[in-house]
């Protein structure tokens, strides 16, 4: 609440309290009715603004998705910087980025630990002391063909590699509002 609104509210509240005193059941009932009215009014406005917000949010999401789709089609037509993990194109107000995703590995760590114990001569190289999988180290030694995951000796492991779609995003620069 802004300071100005808060002060105005406090003045109004003080004036009301200064002139009105609850002295009997009738004035107490009146005060309870005022509370009910205020709660209903508050709920009505909350519903109104929630519905309005949802409409605005939906419209804005549609605009963003539409503009991002058109920017992605533009990005595909212009020469842009390509690296191992992403492609990008820089504009004055931001950057268009196409990021390649690694597959999502679906695994049961206990099952992989058991498999390593049975199939490798040094399973502890990939297993932490408390018998948790050292996934980041093991992943460096894996080969993926489709959904099949194999170790460096070519043995199929109990891991499934699920492709994830690449990500396209628009990165806007923060506007400098001091010049504006």
C-alpha cells in the first residue's frame, strides 16, 4: 500500500472510530454486517481482478508464443553463430538462442550400481562411498544410440536415454530506463 493511500485510510478509519462506538447488540450487529459487506466486496473485487488477470495473462502468453514462433522462423533464415551446444543470433535488443538439449536419462541408481558391480572391474570409480551413483563421472564414459546406453566396453546398461526437444528462447536485454 502506498504511503499516501495508507495515510488517507488511517485518517478515515480514525474519524469513523471517533464518531462511532459499539454500545449494544444492535450496533454490534450493525458492525458485524459492515464486516460481512467488506468481506463480500473484497471477494467480489478479487474475483473480478483474478478473472481479468487470467484473461490478460492468456492474451500475453499468446502474443509471446506467436512472436517467439515468428522469431524462430526468422532465426532459421539468417546466418548465426553455431557452437557445439547452441546456436545464437544477436540483435540490438537481445539474443535469439537455439540450445541443444542432452537426453534425459531415466535410471534407477541402485540398479545401475548393481550392474556396475557385476560388469566392471572397477565399479567404485563410478560409485560414491555411501553407495550413491557418481552420475556425472559415469556419464562421461557412456555411449548413446537411440534410447540404448552402453558403457565404454560396449555393454548395454540398465539406463534409457530419452531425447528431449531442443529449446528456442528469446533473451531480451534489460532496458535502461534512466535515458527514457
